[in-house]
């Protein structure tokens, strides 16, 4: 009898996990692929200036994670981009910035443009 209840409990947990994963996938797809509109003229200029200054410092100090986090915060708080989309855009932008920074010749700089228009 204990093996039946154990199997039943195991199946129930598996179903709950499957539903949770499915809900997460739907939520991510919703935030990534549904078109959104926002008013780009509505932002706090002082906060944008603070975050941009911090991003420049991170860029020149070669702090990749800080640049990513500051850019994601800017996109999310000032331009009202959804959480997942803001992190995805910030990741690609920060990556492109450091590819550009490491460049020495024109072909190196072109690498920073590769694929940059996919999610922007």
C-alpha cells in the first residue's frame, strides 16, 4: 500500500512541477514576444543621467556585470521595459560594448554589430 501512495505522490509532484514550468514558459514568451508600447519621452532625467554616468564608469573600468545591471535597471525603471526583455537587451548591449572596446581594427568593431538588431 505504501508503494501505491508513494507513486501517487510522486506523480502529483511531477504534475505540479510540469504545470509550473509550463506557466513559466508562457510567462517568458508573453514578455519577450508580445509587442509593447511605451512613452519614451516620460522618464526622470536626473535618474537617467545617474545611471548613464554609472554605466560609463563601468565601461571604462571594465566591469561587465555592473554595466549589464545598470543598463537593465535603466531600461526597466526609466523606459518601462519588462523584466525579462530588459535583461535580455542589456545582456546583448553590454556584450556588444565590450566586444567593441576590445577591438583594434575595423573588422573587430564590426563584430559588435553582429546580431545586435535581433532583439532591439
